[in-house]
C-alpha cells in the first residue's frame, strides 16, 4: 500500500503560479512512477503530467506543456507539480497517483494503483 497526500492547492488569479506537493508513505517511493491528474466539474479525469521512478522520463498533456513542470525528490518521498501561467481552464481537483515502476510507463489514469484525496485549484479570471 502507498498512501498519498496532496497539498498546495488554492485560489489564485489568472497568470499566477502554484506548486503542488504530494507526500508518499508506506512503500519505497522510488519503486513507483508518479502522475498528476485533474478533474473539473462535469468532466472526465485527465492526465496532467507523469514522471518515471528515477525522474529521467516525464510526460505532459498538450494543455499544460511549457507551463507545468513535474519533479520528484525520492529522498523526501515527494512529487511536485509546478504550475505557471495558470488560466481558468486549469481549475479542477488535482490528484497525485502512483503506479509500480516495473510496469509500463503510462499517463492513463486508469492504470494507476494508488491515489491521494485531491487538492482543489481554482483560477479566477
């Protein structure tokens, strides 16, 4: 089992930045690829970014590429999502999730095994 706790969400204005954190516990953090996902009201959950167990490989959705950066610190059992140039379209609940590293690296949210409770990000215009 892996327990995940997100933090760092909040209410910001368009153009602002936020940094989300996801702290993991329970299993060896470096044994998992990590992903950030989001879900807006009335919409399906979507991938935002993912990072391999070592951090060597990352993947971003087209909607956030160039604005968001995913990173991880395995010594601190934490994965981060740096979000810049936020727009109202980024408003959603953001979740982090873990997937065993020996499995194929993917951004498909249904393939992730462990999830945090989510943190709300609201961007006003």
